[in-house]
């Protein structure tokens, strides 16, 4: 019986070797491809996280400045719109490509990023109009649009920016937990079984599309934290 097995093994060793070599080669290729994709996802996530952090930080600084200057609540949207039109943070040219890169990672992450992108683009067009109004006002002493139109744009820009920042906060959180950390698989499983308070708020934000009060409160509290290197 052993002799028959040895004869069979000798007869088929070339085929078995080729099959085993093919399996090992396939596994190696899959490991290399996964590693390369992981590096590309991390690079894209770093670009996105940097851009989102810049937008959230600028939002928090302006809120803090409006409080420090004692801007009345009824005029705060006008003050914020003017400052954002003047100092609006620009997104990296790599932002769009990076969004497309990480979208397959997670559906909620994709939703937050896409909604942020769409809202931010709409705000940008409004801020361009507001910036033109102030430029014309400074040069001519009057603006071509009515006060109602300017006020409407200021409210749209301010409320839209509030929502965009919340989507940015949620997207930044998911990027950190699902791509940039060392245990993305664990976090993915943990999110299926149990979500943190922020993750529940982000889910509610996607569900309702309305400003989430908890996220807004957290963001407002963060404005009192020190901002190194920022001149107020």
C-alpha cells in the first residue's frame, strides 16, 4: 500500500507541485494587492482628514471670535458670512479623487463625504456672491443687490456651513476608525454591535438631514479649547 502511494506521489508530483505553487502565488498576489490598496486608502484618508480638520477648525475659530466680540445673535449670520467669504478654507485639489478612493470602504462614510462635498460646493458659490457684494460696497459705497437678498444668502451660507461641518466631523471620525487606525476590522465589528454617542449622532444626522444638537454642542464646547498659533 505504501509502495502504491509512493508510486502515485512520484507520478503526480509535478502536477501537485504546480498546483501548490499556483495557490501560493495567488495568495501572495492577493496579499500584495491588499497591502497596496491599504496604503492607497490610508494616503487618501490622510488627505481627506487634513482637509476636513481645516474646515472644522476654521468654523470653531470663527464661532469663538464671534462670541469674544459679542456679536448679537440676530446679526451673527451676517458677521459669520462676511468672515467666511473672506477667509473661507479651500479644499485640496486631491480632495475629489480621495473621496472617490475611500467611498467603497463604508456606506456611512461615503454618505457623509458626499453630503459634505455637495453642501460645501453650494456654500462656496454663495460666499463668492457675498465676497463680491463686500468688494463692490468698499469700492462704491453701495451694492447691486437688495438687503433681503444679501440677508438670505448669509443665512443660507451660515446654516449650510453648520451642516457641512457636522458631516465633516462624522466623516473625520469614520476615517480615523475605519482606515487610519491599526484595528479597522475590530472597529468595523464593534460598530455593528455597539456605537459610540458620536456615531449614533452621525447616524441620526444622515437619517434626518437636520442639524444635530449634540454634535453642535460638542463643537461649540470645542471652541473654548486653546488654538495654538492662532491670532485672535
